């Protein structure tokens, strides 16, 4: 694979625990903004402003903290929880892939986000959809992982991922082109790394369903009797000790149990006469 080749050449440059560094940067920016040491309006990515020389936005948008109301205690409680979730999921991906591949995953997301910002230069871009791609990747790998929603209600992450996909669909349909490009950037990042797995999973499930259908059909055929008495209905399944025979004088393959093989009215073809 290309990633294997790149890892052999550039793996030593990978940044380990990069999720933690991003969170530290976001926390620093948040507290600096709280004490009015920085202006958060200088951090988001806007293609038009980058073209005018504000090139630092290509990097600073990564350190935008999650949007919260600094005057609300509830929002301030939510912020550490959001960072903890991001660290949990990012750290899990790094352990699964290794530092290099996780770095590449984030880098591809950053490049696609920057590309989206230039395709819609008047629309603001943040790191929210990049974080969303991390969440979707974690949910794909750990669908049954449970999160305590509102610190109380346990919910499997696959259901939250489903809501995220629905939300992305809503934003894509109802949003402006800036939002649509950001959604596509996030989804494309996910599909680049998991598209092959998704296709293989779909094929595996189709093969599994086909095998199950064949097994059910075979079991059904095995459950059907090979011999059934035309008179009394006894079969080789209900009476396996019986010796069933077929009458050569009856039209068609008519089967009879020992009691009725010599004691029955012969079946004749339509228009014929009974023997």
C-alpha cells in the first residue's frame, strides 16, 4: 500500500499524541480569549482573508476551541467533556493505526478543509467537521462503545454516528455552498480511509445472507418427506420404520404406505377410468 511506503520513508516525522497537543492549544486559546488576550475572530479560516495575506489562519483554525458561551457555567462544564471525548477518540485511532497513519488522517482532513475554504472563500471554516471525521472513524471501528450522554444515559456510539450522518445530510441539503464543501471534506476524509472496509463489509454481509438463505433452503428441503402416502398422509419422517412403495397402475408417482399399497383406488389420468 502507498501508506506503508510513506510510513517507511517518513514515519520518523510522525507526531505522537498529537490529539493532546491540539487540545492543549485549544485550551490555551480559550483561556487567552477569556482574559481578552487574543481575539477569537482572528482564528477561523476564511479563504478570502487568506488571499489578502492572513495566512496564519491556515493553521490557527485548528486551535479554535469548541463554541461555548463564556458567560454560561453549563457551557464551561461542556467544554472539558468535549475535549475528553476528542482525546479519547483521537487516542484510540492513534493506537489502532499508529502515529503516522493518524497524522496522515488528520493532515488529509486539514488539506480538504482548506480546499473547501478556498472553494467557498466567503464562508467561515472551523475545525468542527475535522473533529467530526475523527468521531465517525472512531464510531466505525468501535460501534458498540458506550458514551454516557449528559453523564447519565448510556448510548452506543454507532447511534450517535447515525445521528451525525443525518445531521451532515441535513447541513448538506439545507446549508450554503461553504457548508456543503466542509461536509464533503469531512465525509471524503472518512471514505478515503474506510471506503475499502465499507465495501468489503457490504460484500461480506451479502455473502453471509446468501449463505444463510441457502442453509435455510437446504434445511427446509431436508425437513420435507421423501415419501408420503397418497391415502393417509403418513410420511417417512413420521413413520421412518415403514416401507413406502409406488403403484405402477396409478397415474403419476403415487406413493402408498404398506397398509394402502394394495388397498386403494388407482389414480387415473383425466378422462380415464378407475381400475
